[in-house]
C-alpha cells in the first residue's frame, strides 16, 4: 500500500507540474519565434529603406544625373543587397524557430528577393535597374507583410 501511495503522488505531481512545464516550453518557443521575426523584420525594413533610396537615386540617374548619382545609386543597391542577405539568414532562423511552435511547419516567402546588380550605364540600363529595384522593393514589402501576420498570430497565442 505504501508504494501505491508514493506512485500515486508522483503521478499527481507529474500531472500537476508537467502541464505547467509544457506550457512554459510552448511559451518559450513562441517567444523565440517572435524574437526571430523581429530580427527578420528589422533587416527587411532596412532593405526596404535602402531600396527606396536606391530608387530615388536611380530616378535622378535616369534623368541625367551623371556619374556621381550612378555611384550613389549603386552604393545604395549594394547596401540593399547586404540587408537582403541578412534578411534571408534571419528568415531561415525564423523558419527554424517557427517549426518549434505547435501548429506551424515553417514559413515560406515565395520568390523572395532575387536581386541582381547591373553595373552598365545608359538610359535603357537605368530603366531596367529601376524596374529591378521596384520588383525587389515589392518583394520586400510582401515578405514584411507575411512575417508581420505570422508574428501577430504568435503574439495572440501567448
């Protein structure tokens, strides 16, 4: 009889505190996913700002801004590419953290930011580059919206 009481007591303890432990683990996983989303959003926002700046300089360059405006545009495009690379790595981490949260398998940002740099000059090339910048900016905004929506869902789960 004594052993039965001890096992019953252990079973009660596991039931009582096991649920809390599972809740704590779930909460921690959700918080880690939210933190990863915040890092990804930070890089995506920075990339978007760099793309906006590159677009402005690109328009000036297209309208005849000259060599200096072209250099500034390419510098801004390079800054955007660096942030896009950081955003991709942050999105990979976010996806990994999201897999730890019950109900999510991962995040897939379709066609996310394939942004190449063209260092040719001339009106036609300027127009093509402006088009690429605009496309990358739209993809960045789409990724921001997707991550923000998932982040908001995670916040509601807490």
